[in-house]
C-alpha cells in the first residue's frame, strides 16, 4: 500500500489540502477550510495527527490586531482539517511557528511591532495548552524571522534577519540567537553575529538529520552558510559560505533567498531564490528581471561542505516556501503572487503556482508541471507536505 501524502497550501485565510501522488507527481485538491486570519506559517506535529497554524490580519493598512496560533486535527484517511480547541491569542503577529521534536511545545516568533518568542505547551491529545512563562530579559534582536529547535530538542535557534540600510535608516545587524531549552523554558543566551552582524541577514535555518550541522539562508546577500554546532553551541563563524545565485553580476532589486531545507536523506540542501522587481511597459508593471530558482547543493558527508549542483527554474515568481514529500522523491514550491511578464509587445499574466519537481538520486530537480493558484489580490503565503502513514 502506498503512503498517503497531503499538501496544505494557504492563500490569505483559506487553507486548501491536496492529495499528492508521488509516483505520478500530481496534486489533487480535496477540500478547504477558513482559519481565524491570514496564515503566516504552519508546523505539523511529529505524529502527523495535528497541524498548527499561526495567523494574523497583517498587511498594508491593517493593524495586525487579530493574532492567533491554532491546532487542527488531521483526518488520518482524507487529510481534511478540523479545528481542535479554541485559537490561542498572541499579543503580536507571529511570522513563524515550530514544534520541538518531542511535540510537547509550540513556539512562535514575533518581529513587529515587538520582537520575541511565545511558547505554548501541547497537550497529549494534540490541543494547545497554556503559555509557558519566560524570563523578561530574553533578547531576540530587531527582526527575528524564524524559530527552529535543533534535532537534540535542547537548543532553540532564532534567525534574526536584521534589516538592510534603506530610506535613510542605518542597517540593523543580523544574528543567529540560540537558547538552551528545558521543559519549555529558554535560558543561556548565545549570539553569533559575524562582523558584528553587519552584512549578515539570516532568514531561515535547517538542521542536518544526523550531523551537528546547521544550514542558513542569508537574505541580505543571497548566500548559504554552514555552521557547525558541536555540543549544540553554534560556532562563531560559518565553516562554509556559498553563493546561491546563478548570475550575481546581473543582480536586480528585490533579489533575495527564502526558505532552506535539507533533503530527508541528509545528502543535499536546497534554497529558494526569489525576485519580483517590476518595470513599466506600455502602462503595465512587468517583471524586471532576477532569479526565481531553487539552488541545489550536494553535502560532503564527512565535512558538511555544500557545493552547487543545479539552479532549477521554478516557472513562477517569488517562491516563499517549498517542501519535500517524506520519501524525498518529490518537491513542491509555492510562489506568492501573480506576475505580469513581457512577451514581445504583449503582456502575459503568470499566476501564483505550485511547481512540482521530481528529485533524483543525484539530488537534481526535474520540473514536471505547475498548478495555478488563484491569488489575485491575495497572498499565497505558505505551504507544507505531510505523510500520513
């Protein structure tokens, strides 16, 4: 019997689930639900029986005053989602959420208007429990963009992106911020900020499944770092640095990486390059150039060094999230929004998409097809893939 695999995709406050046929590389929509507000991020319980979503009414002109984290029960047969317990209110918008490897705690990362972490217990039945109190002096930096728990379950890492210098404001330095984690409580703060954090903009991290290695995407300069983590402590400098772009000499505005994932087999690491710069053409805003690719890197099994093996075209614009099926044979990448593209003297509208790739034994991606997603006037902000068996 083939394993059942589901994909969950969020456009604003609507979450659609698709059945995934890994062999055929197809997605079939099966149902959709509404959630309290716009989905920011989600995380699946290690048991795959619950999905946790953090939501906020963020956006231009919105106050971000409806902020929650919610638990949803995953039907083991259909993959359908059902609310399981009342949403837990959050004081501020959370941009990211994760669970620790044991599935006992849900951690939300906040950046605007105030940075910090909020931690809730997860009950044995998968519902969300009470908030866990933390020390008042925890420092998460100017712009934490992601929170992750190391494979050991003993260390929480915050990717503090900082901010580029713009509009007369000086640069906010970035950092990797690590905390010891014990029964839901954070302590023993560590800050890793090469060059004082200037020119350093960690957006997302992922951990090797077997080795003490952490891979980091840098939003400020489109680079991939590998940091060693002996004893769950992050070394002060990256062991390896790689360019994620195919053609840095022709870099365009709004070029930056997004999500990073280590392949389930630990032999490869992938990072999304995204661009949405526009220029005027015959009264239309059209794509102005840049790279919308997935960069694939092989990992040296002895040293952890990544080396580039491919730039795979996503056939879409501004991929914010992507994910693998549990077997690692299929990847799906989700682009945020539609984009006008110049086609000679005409303009073509390319929708937001779910782009499907096969992943070979050599780690290279082979584009199969794309599914259009209706995100006109909305944002296709998040997706993930879950194996139910």
